[in-house]
C-alpha cells in the first residue's frame, strides 16, 4: 500500500516504476466488476488505484486510462477508502486463487 499526497506525483511514480501485469483503477460509479476482467491464464501482479473519498474526477480517470489502467468496480456499495482497500485485497486474493485452481470467475449476483 502506498499513499500519495498528489495525483500527479502518483502518476509520475507509476511511470518510473517497474512494469505491472495488470493496472486497475477502482471507481464505484462505473467499470466492470473486478472478476470480469480476469480471464483464464490471468497471471502476474496487479496495481489498483483506490481513492479519494468522493471518487475520482473525470480528468483523473482519463489520465489513468492513458497510462493503461482499466476501470473496475468492487461491488455495488460505495465504500470508504479504508474499507475499499481491504475489499480490493480480498477480492484480488480470491480471484488469484480461483484462477490458479482453474475455476470460473463470474459474478454470483447479477
């Protein structure tokens, strides 16, 4: 977990950092459910942008997209940042285990 004081400092840090297999940005208003972005053979680490309270502004989402991030949702509920971090880590961990075992990943609730 890394906390960045400014959005642009975070983006610059990502550009200078090592490559990551999957770049994701959580947005409660739009995006696919996180399990829908995983396909059989989905491997490697994931980098997930979460925050701030109140959500990302359109310009920030556009900047994420320009840096190769896919928008995902963690569910229907709008979560506080500290809850979203725990939910995201748990979902990614479960997703990784299911894919490793070759089990299908699909939403249980439509």
